C-alpha cells in the first residue's frame, strides 16, 4: 500500500486512470483498511439535533451523499465513510446545526 495513490469517489476505473496520469502507475490496495484508517482521524459533521429544523439543505449539498434525513426529518450522518470533510454541510446549514469535529 502506498500513500501516493489518488482516489476519485471510490470509482476504481477512474482511480486507476487518474493515478496513471498523476503518479505514472496504478496501485492495488485494501480500500476497506484505508477507509477505516482515514475516517479514524478526520473531522466529521456533528449535527445538533435540537437546532436542526429538517430543511434538508445539507443533504442536498453533500457531494458525497453521506448525509440523509431520519424518521423525525432531522439530518443524520448516515455514511461517515463517504464523508470527505469538505465542510459544505456546515457552511450551508441555515440553522448552524452542523459542526465538523
């Protein structure tokens, strides 16, 4: 496993194409292991449920589709492994209910 590979939305074909252009070769690695390692130290959105009004703006703006709405129409981080810590949800939330921590 190497730290020089570039990932593009977990799309293996696109990953290999980009890696070949950027690094000059493709890499084989254990994605599940790397994803666990990456989510361990990265900042993830924390949603203050009592502040969330359930507008869904954060869900619509999330480029990785990591957020969704629950049964009570409140935003939740359903797929933390998809989150790339871009902060768009925090920026777009009109209720200031989301913080990256």
